[in-house]
C-alpha cells in the first residue's frame, strides 16, 4: 500500500500545483488537512495555494486543521469524471453519505 499511496500523493501534488483554477482561487490559502480513506490516511500541507508536503504515514499526534473522513467507496465515487448525485461535493456527501468533516470549519471554507 505504501508505494501505491506514495504514487497517489505525487500525482495529487502535481495535479493540484499545476491546476490554474486552484492557483488563482487559493493563492493565499495555507493550512494542513487530513484525508482519511479508512485504510489510508494522509495529511496534506498547503502554503499559498500549493501543496508543500504530503505525509503518507501520519502519526496520532501529527497536527492538521481539519479532516475529511469517508469510506473508500465514497472517495472512489468522488474521483469519477462525472460523480453521482451526492458525491459531487464534500457538503452534499456529508449530509447524505458517510463523509465526516471534523476540525476547523473556518479554515476549510476559506
């Protein structure tokens, strides 16, 4: 799982850092957040809208501002080119599916 997760992390970083919309909308966004995907957890550190680090083996005391926790199936549905209804955004999935939003909501919404 580790090399698969490391490959995912590299691809996530490359895609995020090269996305023009994210670059424009998140220019001053700095935070850290956790994606909890059941068997895999990662903490992503953002600085000025760019991924600066992805911790693919976080410990229980590693800090983050907020966490998005969901089943592997929910994350799989999110990643589809045309997600099904209620998988198209974190808020809808948190109301109707199994996605949980924890931590500092203000940082998440910036």
